C-alpha cells in the first residue's frame, strides 16, 4: 500500500465571479522513501494540490470531491482535530518564500521550538536541544547564536535552511517542498537540493517536490506528475517523462529548455496564455495552445491512457497514433467492449479510438483512419479560445 494515495481530487475556490476549479481530478500515489515531482506553469494547480493534502486552503477554498489517504487513513472530511495531528507530525511543508513564512517578530528559536512542543512530548529544554540539533543538521553554523536571532538577520539561503529544519523537526513521513529554491541564486539552489537529498536518504522520508524547474525534477525525482489547468496531463517515471513524453504540453516544456544540442538557437516557447479556470473548455484544456490539436480535442476531454505500466497520459494524439499503427485491426478491436473493469479511470487504446471516431462522425463522412483525426483549422482554435 502506498504511503499517500490521492484519487480524483477536485478542489475549487468559490468567488463572487464564480467557481474556480483549481484542481480538477488529480490522482497519484507516493511510496515510502520516494520523491514525486509535480511540474507545471504558474496557475496549473500544483500548490493548491499540496494545500489540499495539508487542508490549509484559504476560506474560499474547498475540497469538492475525491480521496486523500495517508497510510490508509482518509483525510478528506476527517476534521480539524485529526489534521492538527497530521500537520507537522506526519506531513510537513516548506513554502515558497521563507521570509513570509517566518514570523518577523519572533526569534528563530521560538518558532522552531513551537512545532516541537506542539507535536512531541518534549519539555522546553529538550525542545531547545532538538532545535539546535536540527539547525546543525541543515548546516547552519553557530546554532546557539542563531536561535536568539530574528529572520531578517539571516540570508535567503539560511532562512530556507531554517524552514527545512522546522519542517523536519518532528521527523515527518512526507515532506512537501513547494518551490523551495525559487527565490535563491543558482549556487544556493544546488546546496539546498543537495541538503534535501541527503536528509531524505538519512531519514527515509518521502518528498513531494513542487516546481516549474525541470532541471530540479530531473535531479531529484523518481516519478513525475505534469499538471495543466488543474488536472494532470501526464505522469510516469522520470525516465519516461523526459525520454518518452506523450503529451503535447510536456513536449512543449521540454522544447523550451536550453540544451547542448540547441546552443545558439532560439528557444521554442509555448505560445498563448493559460485558460480561464472560471470557464473550462469542453475539450482538452491545452487545445487552444496546441500546435497538434485535432477536432476531437476541441469537443471532448481526453481520459487517462496507459502508455505502459509506468506511464499514463491524457492526450488524443496517443489514440491517433494507436489507430494509425493498428489500421483495420484497431478498428475491429474498437467495436468490442472492454473486459477490464478494474480501472475505470483509464481509457484503453481501443475504446478511446472508438470515442474519437464517434465524435468525429459529425464532421467527417469518411471511414478512413487518417480522416478520423483531421487537423484543427484556425476557426476551430479561435472558437476554443
């Protein structure tokens, strides 16, 4: 059994303008001792997913549906008393900006000791000693002196180390790192990542690494979830995502990274802007920005499809590729009902191909496989936007 199981999570913010569907059907598992990376651009729902797990959403936010299980215990609807025991003790989080996460009016020592006294049976002297021990663990010199200082007396890198010490003080099973290196320079970033890897191996904890930096993900993560517009578009092992991407958004992210082979060449950004989460489209949310969008992409949202046992993707292009490769044999299989009912959230290639052909029959009378996947013209894309 996985340490953390998130299944079909839906989180919304109810505003005066309407319901903002910030997380829309996210699912993943996290095993003990593993590092899971959640990748996506700003506004894709990465941080809201983490806050939903911790249940520290803003007042307007609410988990609408879905399941979050920690070591078999259901957290959705468990209540604040249960979550107080979970936060800090079993699941800890490092926020993006340590300066805004630390209280500027309290000393470092007081803030470190607060979590230790709340979640353990240590007395004040033992909590003091534990706090000093944690500062040494994250390589902060003169910890006794730092305990009496305030956040503004430390550099950005030291404040982030203090946040890591605070998060790990109670030896949690899971550490959520919400873009922990965003505000740091490259040298300090490398030091923080190296420190987190070292502590993860020593303490045997699992980590959820939330970032938009694919370099960080490649360095640290065992598995990766790629998010866009509140939902996951692809998930799999790090090797699968980097060497066999099967969603057009993931491919776009990888193309935008400078490599040795592209030195001196202009990078290829993903054109367009993210969609409005107040008005999610009927089809694939990435379709308005996708160069390979087809008619079915505008009309119907793709479901998760097994690429292999370590890789899932939600993209109609995979169905098109399967249909083109299978030819007449794929068309024959598509007419047969799926016999596998154990995974209702995964669309097998045959049934997905059938869905494409059904939806496309409104716009194409041809029975040829290649005509089942026509390219979207500018009118189709404009309408989606």
